[in-house]
């Protein structure tokens, strides 16, 4: 397989992987309003746990890590997602109950830094700064894929997982539960006054979003065969925020578009461009600048993103044509006592 | 208990749907509520009046659980619910509106009502994935009812509008209709008629009387004594965080202390709108 296809399928992999990550952050921030500035930490947990579960016992590997159970794909991947969710529950129990919005965001960003420093320096956990490597290729024994055929194969697997997770997420965001998430996003005091248990609902949203983070992270280590702290600098969280803001907060399809624009075209594609003579690595340095500029431009000119959140109209919510036709404000107004009917809905002020 | 719409104050008093005793609340040392004690009679419309800064909104915040109090007790019916979280008080059938309308701005008008529908199976993800037909059927019923409520409140034609796009008066109507969607037993309204035109005041008054007719207990903060006179059965006067007097408006007008110290001020405020 030529180099071009190798690049293309690597891009396709990251397109779908960041689609998954973006859906995870979107349900937390876009739907529920939780500013999770530690998002990349949950991605990392998914990645390390997925990798460490697939690796054999660490004895004699030259690496240090916990687990080492040699579990097959996708069992390890699922457990990576579960681990990220489990950690989200712990974090939520400690922070969400007491803190709101900006304070929560500050605590989460600190958490992200602490997670990073601990993982980077505490070698017995996930091999410190070297990270995990030589993670077995999924289905290696069964399919006998070559290095070249593995990349398109795994890009396709990731695409299939992303499709499944998209169907699940659409179902959630369309449900009454999704509406309650958005009610809390818009005004948590009102939601509580309407009988919603805000903490429990936010906990659910954290749990779901972190599962997606963990799966997205697990797929990265399965794809690359390695994962180390340089892959999840705390600032990486903002790349995922850029994906959802550019794509359109609150819209699942927007997440795919955001991933295409930010992750595929701006972050990964430039790495495959021929480097500028005498300035190796210069193009990559510009990535972050370009993403930052695009983010500011979007927030200024099109804050709703490329694919804005859709309003959910009565007809899409199960209001039958009959139900809509049968009512009419004019008819109803005529039936009311004169003094009351005089005030049309547009008559105030 | 009796269903007598205008009970003599010293005779058969209806059961209290909601009551509080010695409620206190301080903000940075300032006593906003200082021992408020009163009972809201079941099935009637009660006005909570008093000068600006008397602590009326703070009392409603505390009674609805939006805020905790420093001292005192609250009861809904016979159950003590002091400092229960908002959502648990709401689930007892107590709904409140806000003095400054707080619509769920990113949702449509219809969705604002749907959020309030009680006991939705679709708020459990297990049901969403395992019992989709139950969720769909209930959703359809809730949509039907929400459309009915919107129709009653003259918001039907705005059902698909983003709630943040409504005018001030429309937002007031949305606040009330959203609370009504929750089928409350007790409704706390914080200045439902403030800043709206006379025709709309008339209309909202009609809605409140309609709610009373269906058995809802209403406690409303209101400055306009003409409105209080026409639609409220019972009045609670709050001043400096304390209950100054309770009774019928006519009786209170004869209470020299109330008139001198507070009603004059309230009447001033109401003439300024
Ligand atoms: N969140 C708050 N923080 C600080 N002070 C407050 C707060 N809410 C109300 N207050 C103060 O408490 C007093 C009573 O306010 P409020 O309950 O809004 O009165 P009312 O509704 O009767 O006009 C006022 O002095 C007000 O400034
Ligand atoms: Mg007030």
C-alpha cells in the first residue's frame, strides 16, 4: 500500500476518534453545561487502562504497569470506557455537588494537571514518562494483518464504533432525559424548581461523556500501539473544545464536522505536508495557532458553530397534525370571557 | 376543614397547605428574613405583600427550596420539609415562578413545558433503550397536554419559538404555564403581574382564579392592592423579614399599624407600577 493511503487512513481514524471524543464532551458541556476542563484526563484513563489490560503481565517486558491481563479486544476497550466513567463518578461526587460552573472548571483544570503529573512521575502505574508501548494489535492472531492492512482495517473498525455510539447518543439527546440535560444547562435553579435532581442528572451526563472519552482514548492506544504523557498534555482538552465549538455545540452531526475541520484538516493534515526547508517541525507548531485563530473567529462570527443546535419542533416531538390543527389561539380566545380574551398574547407592554 | 371560600378569620380556618414558623435568613450579616411565620390556607389565593426589600422573594426562595434558611421550620401539609432540596419540594407538588422570568432559553416554548411534566419514564436511560414504546406514548400524552396548556395561556402559536425570543409579557405567561404543566397542588408566584400591561394583568388574574377553581393553593407576591382585593382571599403582610399581620385585606386596612407603617408605602409602590 502506498504512503498516501497510509496517511489517508490515519486521517480517517482520527476523524472518527475525535468524533467520539467530541460527542462525549458535547453531552457534558454542550447538553448539560458542565465545563469539563479535565476532559483529556478521562481520555488518558481510557487509553492507559485499555492498553494495560491488553498487555501481558509486566514482568520481563521492561515496562512497569498495573493490570497486564492480556485481555482481547474489545473487552479491554469496554473496560477502558468503564474505568473513565468510574473515575468520572468519583470526581463528580467530590466536585459537582458543591461547585458550580466556573469554580468547577477551575477545580477540573487542576485535576487534569494533577493526573498528568502523577502519571508522568509515578512509574509503577503506567510506566511514567515513557508511557505504554508494544500494545498488542487487536485481532492480531486472528486476522494476520500486516502493518499496512491494519491501518485501513482499524480505521473502519473505529468508524463502525463511532456510528454505533452516534446512534446511541442521538437516542439519548432526543429523549426526555436529553431535554432535562439541556434544561440544567440553560438554568439549573429552574430545573431544580421543576423537580429535577440536578446533581444526579449531571452525574449521568458526566458518566456517559466520560465513557465516550474512555473509548476514544482506548482506540488511540489500540491504533498507535503506544500512549504516553506527550499525547495528553492538559491543553489537549481545548482541542476537543475547539472541535465542538467549531462543529456546533449541542448538535451530534456538528461533532463529525468539527472533527473533520479541526482534527483532520488543521491538526493532522499539516503533519503530512512536506516540511519547509531548514525549518523542520515549523508547520506543526502553526497547528495550534491556526486552531486558536479559528476558534476566536468562530466565537466572534458564528458562535453557534458550523452545524448549529436544532430547535426541536412540536411535530418532531410527537405532536400529531391532528393535535396541532385542533387547537388555535383565536378559537380559544373567543371562548374565554371578554375581559380576559382582550389580552392577546402580543398585546402586552 | 371547610371549603368556605371566605372563612371568618376567628372561626373555621381551612387547613394550611403550606406553613412556616420563625424562618430566618441573613446575607452577609444583613437579616433579610427575621422570623417570618405564617400559614397558607388550602385551596385559597393568598397574597404576600410588603414594601420592597421586606424579604418576600427570599421567603419564596426558601419555601420552594431554591435557598436554604438559617433557622425556623417549613411544612407542606403536615410534613416538615425545612431545607429540603428544591427538587424534592417540587415533587410534593409545590411549584414556584420567578420574579424576573427565567425561561429555559435554548429550548422551545413547548419544550419548556415538557421539562416540567412530572414522572417521565424517558428520564431513565434504561427506559429510553429498553422500553421505547412506553417513553414514546408518554411523550405523546405530555405533548398533547402541554399544547392544551399553551392554548389556555395564549402561547400556542409560539410553541416552536425559542423561549429566549419571547417578549417580557409572554415570558411571564410561560413561567406560569410551565409551573401549571407540573400539575401543582401549591403554586408560589413571585410578582406574576409586575411590569405587564393592564390587559395582561386582567388575563393573568383570570388564570389564577381558574387555578383556584381546580383546587390549587396559590401564594402570590403582589404590590397592586386592587389586584389583591379582587383575587386574593387572604393576605400576609411582611415587613423587615417579619410577619406583621395576616387576615383579609379589608380587616388589614383597619389595622392602624399596617396602614401607617406599610400599606401606604405599598400603595405608593403600586401607583408607580
Ligand atoms: N442573594 C442575595 N444576596 C444578598 N442580599 C440579598 C440577596 N437576596 C436578597 N437580598 C437582600 O435581602 C433583602 C430582602 O430582599 P427580597 O427578598 O428580594 O425582598 P422583596 O422581594 O420583598 O423585595 C434585601 O435587602 C435584599 O437586598
Ligand atoms: Mg421580590
